[in-house]
C-alpha cells in the first residue's frame, strides 16, 4: 500500500471488516429497498469515515485522498450505493469547499461533515448534462443575498444530504464565465425535492430532481469568486472522477472474486470449470484489467495528494476502471452460467451497478474528449 501512512493502513483494515461484516450482508436489501439504512450511515460516522479526509484544522483526521479512494473502493466492493454516500459528501461537497471556500464556509460546513452530515453536488439540469456550461438555473443578487431559481436533475444523496454545492448562472451573457457556485442548505425555504428518480443500478443511492423556487442564499455562501464557478466544478470533478474510478474498481473486484470462487466449485464435464483453458483465459484477462484499473486509480489519487496536475490521469482512471468494471461484471456473470442471470446471486446486481460508472461525473465519451484535449496540449508541435 504505497502512498499511505501506517495509521491509514490500520484504519483501512477496520474499514475492510466493517465492509465485509456490516455492509455486504445488507447489500441485497439496500438494492431492493432502494435505500441505504441510516444505521450504516451512523456506523460510517462512528468509524470517523466522514471526518477522515477533512483536515485537522476543521475538525477532521487529515487523512490523504489516497486513503479516501481506498475506503471508497473497499465499501463499493460491498455496496456501491453505501460508498456513494461517503464519496458524495467528501469529493463532491467537501472538496470544492476545501479548495475554494472562504475560511468561514470551511469552518461551518466541513465541521458539519465531520459530524456525519451529508453533502452533494447539484450541477446537472434537464437541458445541461455533458454540456455543463449550458445550465439555466439562475441566481440574482438581492442585497447581501442571491435568489436561486431553476431545476437540477439526477442529484445523488438527494434525500439524505443536508447541503449541496449548487452551480448557477450569475451572468447569462458570459457562458461558462458567468457561472457561480454556492452552498445551499437543504432546509432553506423554496428548496424542494420534486421527485425521486428510480434506477437500474446503485438503487440504494438516493437520486432526485431538485427544484429551487426563490431560494435565498447569503452571499457569504459563495464558493470561490463570482462568475468563477465553472472552474470550481471542473476541479471538483477532477477529484470526483478518481472516486468513481475507485467505485468501479470495487464493483469489478466483487464480481470477479465471487465468480472465480464459483468457477472452482462448479463441475461440468467431470471437472471444475476453472480447469478449462477458455475459463482460465477469461480469469487472466479480468485479473490483469483489474490490476491496471487499480494502478491508474491509485496513481491519480497520489497525484491529487501531491497537488500535481492530474486532469488526464483522473479521466483515464475513470474511463478505464469503469469500462473494466462493466466488462468484468459481464464476464463474471457469464462464469455463473444461467445461475448468474437469476436474482438469487449478486452477479446481476454487479452488472447493473457497474453501468453508472460509465455515465456519471462525465460520460466516458466526455472522458475521451478530456484525455485527447490534454494529450494534444502536451504534444502540440
Ligand atoms: C444515477 C445518477 C447520479 C448522478 N449524480 C449526479 C450528481 O450528484 N450531481 C450532478 O450534478 N449530476 C449527477 N448525475 C448526472 C450525470 O453526471 C449526467 O447524467 C452525465 O454527465 C450525462 O449527462 P446527460 O445525462 O444529460 O447526458 P447527455 O449529455 O445528454 O449525453 C447523451 C449521450 O451523448 C454523449 N455525448 C454528449 N456530448 C458528447 C460529445 N461532446 N462527444 C461525444 N459524445 C457526447 C454522451 O456521452 C451520452 O452518451 C447523475 C446521473 C445519474 C444517472
């Protein structure tokens, strides 16, 4: 475990135990009931997971991003919906506040995260997904406040988050240079959940549509500067994509390990199917791809920890790890034969859970756009 302090390695061991003994046994129920039980969120709070990545000066444990990424991987291996509660709170909400928030915002909101309150990011709108600069939600200045109006869609942690980082238009004439980021408390009058969105995978994660109906936020809740919110969100997603790569890695590991164990138990033609070369080649390819995902993901996280530019590495990790998670989940299900296709086993859930990792925090087409842009910049003649 390169890049981790001894203390972080010790904590990861008990996170392993927590994931295996407390999260995994509930993973099917979480999928069926479309909800992560509060007792698991409380346990993550008790274990200090929400405080882990928050710096000590704001009441956290000051652990590294590399640590957080491994924690997300481990919990995703047991249940990616549960991991997303933590990932959303720390990478999507905590990170932008940490990077761009005023001292007062950090003291207020990061402290609340260490106490187990949950955050989210509200960027996407019905008319603005991949083209994030096309958002239409507005914030108009009124005295020392801004009044927000608009709709956000597909917002993770929607029902459980206490506050969100929200991207809004503050100068319509300026395109992406007219976007500003604010922290909005979920209790603010006019902030409404207009509907729950039911999904094929990560069903335990709450995904909602949000309506902002004259929501008043104090100017002091601005994250970064006026009209510089696009940079805030882009840098947030650089970190966020590493979190999604870790989630994908965890899903791939779970699918793979379950399938490899089964392949050694299942007998056909008088022998374990794992003795067959056709099966062994599948196992080898999957093992290699998972290892490559792991290295790309950990490398991007270490770069983030060293504050080195890592736009390309973060996108590569997310692109590769999510494609691998989908291939591995599909091939692992194949190893279970007909049994894999039933809801009696977890293989079908892994396949459903894996799909989202190719879509959110920038689809894999968008990751390719980003990677190409970075490579062309590096190698410009
Ligand atoms: C379960 C879930 C949770 C989510 N959580 C959040 C959240 O917490 N906060 C938040 O703000 N958003 C969230 N999202 C939104 C998510 O990030 C967007 O769905 C995603 O960025 C894609 O946007 P879109 O759905 O509008 O698709 P579109 O942008 O309409 O894309 C449609 C298709 O066109 C392709 N495409 C678009 N542009 C290009 C291009 N330039 N080149 C090639 N292909 C292109 C896309 O890859 C895709 O295949 C979530 C989504 C889901 C499903």
